[in-house]
C-alpha cells in the first residue's frame, strides 16, 4: 500500500530527475501551448495542490498518535484546484470530501483566510474549527461560500439542485452553483434522483445554473467503476451538457472547467464536468488497498500523481526550477506541520450542551413576534384588497374542516411571507389528492405554487436548496409511507446543516405530510402509514400533528415562524382520516369543525412548540388520556361514554410529537394519578414509549397504561380494525385503571 512516506519520496525522486528549462517562462504567458492557464495562475494553483497534499500527510501523521480523527484525503484529486480557479469566489460550492485543493484554491482568492488552520482544526476536532466547531471534519466556510456537506454518498446533490433553483427563481443571472462528487456516487439513488431532476427541469426549459463535477478515480472504496461506465452514464443524461478532462493535468482541467463554467453562466442551464483522477494512499488511513489492488495498478496511479504532473508542467514552462519546486513543497509542508502542532493544544467540545447548541435553537419569544408580524402584514394586504367590500374571509366562513383550515393557513402564509413556496406532487393543478391545496395555484400563480416530478428525494432536495437560498419552502410529501425512501434528506442533510455549520448556514422548511391511519375506503399500508419513529429519531426536527381545524392554523403558523426565525426543520403531519371529518359524537353535529382565526387573534391563539391542549370531560378528575392525531377524536368520544358512567376524563392532545410537551404531560398526569396513553402508532417504537419514558424520568408515581396499534402494517379494508386502536379499547383501558 502507498504510505505518506512513499508519496513524499516519490515526489522528491521525480523532481530530482527533472532538468530546468533552458529559458525562463513569462508568468503571464500560457503555461504551455494551447491552454488558457498562465504560468502565474498555475503557480498559485500549485500552492493549493501542495497545501492539500500536505494536509493529507498531516492527517495520517496526527492519526498515528491518536490526535487526528479523519484520514479520508484528497491525494490524487488535487486537479480540482483548477475548478475553483474557473469559478468566482461568490459562486456557492458544495464539495466532495476529496475536494481539498478546491477549498485551498478558493481560500487563496479571499485575503485573510487560513485554509491550513481551518482544515487542521477539523482533523483534530478543535472547538475553534470555524465551520463545524469540532463536530465534524468538513469543507465549509460562510466567507468562502462553501456550504458544508456530510460525507454521505452524494446526499448533497439534491440540495445543490434546489440551490440552483433558488438562484434562478431569485432572478440572479450571473451566479453558478457547483457541486462535486465521486464516480461511485453516480450509482447511488440520491445522485440518480438529482441528475434526473436536473434533466427534468432542463427538459421543461427552466433555468438551472448548476455545474456538477464528477471526480472519477475509478473506485468506490474497493469496488471498481466498470471501464467507461461513468462517462456513459453522465453522457446519457438528457438536458445536461457534458464536459470532460484529465483531472491529473492541471492545464487540461482548467481549460475544461473554464469552458463548462462559462457555458453554465451564460446559458443558465446544467452541465457536468467529468474529471478522471487517481486515488493515492487508499480510501482512508485504515484501508489496506493492496488487498484489492495489484501492485502494478497502484504504481500506475502513482505515475499519474497530479502534484508531480503540475511540478513538471511548471518546470518545463520555465516558471520554476526543480529546486524551487522542492523548496516550495518543503516550505508549505513545514507550515502545515507548524500549524498542526499549534492546533493540537486547542480545546475540544467539553459538554453535551456545547455539542448540541446549534442543533435546534429555540427562541419562542421571537417566534411569537414573527407570528404577530405576519398577522399585521396580512391584515394590511386584506384591507387593501377588500377595500371595495367584496370577497369572503376564511374566519367569516363558519366552521371549517381540517383540510379547509390548512388551506386557509397556507393561503394566508403565501400572502404574509413573500418568500414562501408551496410545491410537491399534485399540489398545484389538482390541488392535492385530498384538495388541501385547492385553488392556491390559481390565486398565487405557478411561480409560488407548483407541481414537481414524482420523487420524494428530489422534492426534499429542492426544499433544502431553496431554504439555504433564502426562501421558505413548504413541500408536500403525498403520503407518510412515501417519505421513507427519502428520509435521509431530512435526517442526514436538513437536520444537520446548522449542526455542521455552527448556525452559519440553515435550511428552514415546513414539510407537509399526509399520514396516519383510519382512512376509509382507500386503505392498505401505503395510504395508512402509522409510524413516526423515523421522524421522532431525528435530532432537532420539529414534528407537529394537528387533530382539529382549530389547531391547524396556530400549529402551522408556529412552524412557519420557527423556520424563519430559528431555521427550524419542521414536519407538519396531517391526519388523512380527519381531513374532511365534520362530526364528533353524532352524525350531523358538526362538532369537529372549527373556526378560523382572524389575524387579530393570531397572538392570543398562538401555540408555542411543545405545548399540549387539554379537553375536560365530566369532572375531569378520574383519568388522564394522553393522545394525538386520530386518537384525540376517538378519546373524546370514549370520554363521553365514560362521563355517562360517572367517570371524568382529561384528554390531552400532545399536538407536538417532537419535542414532546413534557411539562404538560407531567402536570396533567399528576392531576389524576391515572394515565391512559392512546397511541395510534405501533406498540414497538411508537409515541407511547416516549410518553412513558417522560413519566418515568419525572418520577411519576401513579398508574399508567397504554393502548396502541398492533406491530403490523395496516391491512386493506375491514381487517384494519384488528390492528388499530378502537374507541372500545380506550373505554376498557380507562375502566381498568379505575379497577385497580
């Protein structure tokens, strides 16, 4: 296997074999015939390449005595420095974890930056690291317009598409978004989704100024990309212009990058730049590449070392002598070692509070003010539009269903928040499968309410980029079951952005999802998904579930305001079975309808994140029923039956499943000493487990039981009744508590 010492010795031996050019080259002249790369620019980029190489060597050195925590390097990919040179410092970049030379080259474009210290701090997990603060080793900088990405395979590409979409929607006619990724990533579902979305938008004639750079070293850890596969895959993508270059040849890479960047900047259309590179020193420090690569293959890679190739280019052009090259190599190497020794002594994150501080900022007072400000904006617009006395407001429409209340809230949000967008499958022309977004496109136009292609990863990626780009996206996922193949866009991308950037970047969004069970006449587990564990497990994510029309507006407005104020990633889970429900106790009683709040009442009806709602039935002194979603209506009906028997219940609607309203849970549980948890999600991994844990953690000494859905998918038709919680089970559960 290739070691840092091998690379160092190989570089020195190659330079020792070179002879100085007979005449000195002009720094302003092309470094060789036929290229646009000048000698001076090549020397600057060589510095970036050397910095990236020595950072890789330092990572292995630090790891050798347990002071470094990341050894995936960029060695063999240093040609990507030329891509940075072809772009402008203000062009947003989302970088592959092997794009170290790009990072160093861009930093050189902005005086006062210190890429060596930045990267080394990341390697040693220093709390002073400027982007992630020691939480992760990452290429990112707000100053450099480099948006941090995780090392998950190509998971940042859908965000890059969304960011390019936001740039175009903003009317920007000059900025280019760039995203780099590895060759193995072209096979990943996330990358496929992004490439397909890019082509889909291009085919529709929409502007999308995105340059994707594939750094192709032919390997995904130990798995080879078949010869010609990556080029064939990228060339075949409709709507995407294809460029290619030898990524080990700095001049060729620069020329291709300049051409590709100019094309994207001029045409405002997407392109991919395919760079063939090599991977030196294995995938990471623990990777023994000799186990899957022949010695001759490793030697062939060393022969293409881009740092050596650039050194040879500079010497042949008379820009530097071999001695000057080695001198510069050593100078940067010693500077990296000096800074590495300095950052070793810097403090690490020292508490859970420090680690989690940027994860989910909560500023409830500011959120309340944002809701009030939105009400004022809406009231002014309404006054102007209704000055003639025509039109009917939602609060004047009598009782609304849950679906109607959500529709009215979205309409008001689109007025009050000009940066808001509503989009997803079928939301525009059709108005949603259940009519929840009906009429919004006609009222606000296709620029703000629009249909997307049918791919949840792309929908969420669009929201990620739009949020990062300053918009307020409200994407819809048509069914909760459809979320699961795309959930990493929330878990690994959306929820980590503030965490990995110490709050420097954020992606506010409110994801609307139709879900939960009890849907009549349209069953099966794809349309009756009753698990939310995958959402509740995401750190920092806000999960709201409105059970009735009265709460839909306040909860949705809080989510929108929290997204704007705190950059929160919110999921608004809408119970499908309650969308059009009108009655509570008897047919025709219309008691599940609710009044819509006028803007003047938004402040008094405001619901902060993590506050439950309590309904009292009878004396409300005997049993506390804790529930949410469909369980609220079922529990209220059960409570009426129990009240007729002289049993008084307090029905607590959690409303927020993450974070849970723990204070309200404890208070209402203590008021009766008997708790029945009604959980329509599954018994294993359901919400009820979290409620029970909250009670135990608080030292609750009363009695607690739960009724929950069976650990099963929801079957079709009447069979669903056998696995879901019923009204009768709730009644029996309450009675059993009193029998103790």
